[in-house]
C-alpha cells in the first residue's frame, strides 16, 4: 500500500471536513478515542478541548497522544501521528487565541452557524493544544488507485507470510 507523498499529506490535512480522532489513556490505563475538529497550521495539528472534557484530563495526566485522520471513500487516505502534545494556551487564556478557534470552527460549519456557535460558547473555557508533526511519528497510506499502481498492493509486505 503506497504511503502518501508530502504534498498528498499536506493537501489531505488542509481539506475541510475530516475529523481528527484523538487517542488518549486515562489514569487507570483505559484507552479513549474522541472525534474532534482540528486545523493543520505551521506544521502542527491544533485542537481545543473544553475545560470539562475527559480527554483533556487524560492529557494532563499523560501528554502522549495518538491521532488518526481517515476517509472511507477512495482513495481511502489514512494518517496516523503519535507524539506529545503542547499546551499553547491554557484555561483562562481564550481571548488570546479566539482567531485560531474561529478558523478551526469554520472548517466544519457554515460561517453564519459558526459565528452563532462561537458567540453561544464564549463563556466555555478551552485549552489550545498542538501536536507538532516534526516531533511526531507519522504513518500515512492510501489505496493504490494511481496510474500504473498495482490495485492489489493493499497490504504492507510485513503482513504477508509468503515473503511477497
């Protein structure tokens, strides 16, 4: 299965509508995965848990994270990043980063609804988190639908027992 090129990955992360699935581990060791909104800027994935989000509590306990972004329709692109989050703005600093939050919101909803949503939730404190991709372990792949690609090349070689 071919990996995405750097340009394909950049294009994929820039496309609106894809959800970021955030994988965390709680203090008891139980994993949790939550689909959220995000934006890719300056080589980082930016996302914003609310103060009472369970997964924010998980990340305060253990800042290691695994994120996935994928699509069900061809070319069925997949992106997985494992790394350590950075807190860019903590609770109570919302006014310093409202522009970032607006950009994240507008990737997912029409502007009129987004502005109403933002106004309605202004009093809900959030944290602005980042996963710097330069420090993350990243894996990408897509189905082999490109010109000259073998359409049966859908598994990595390590999955085959016959050494293909």
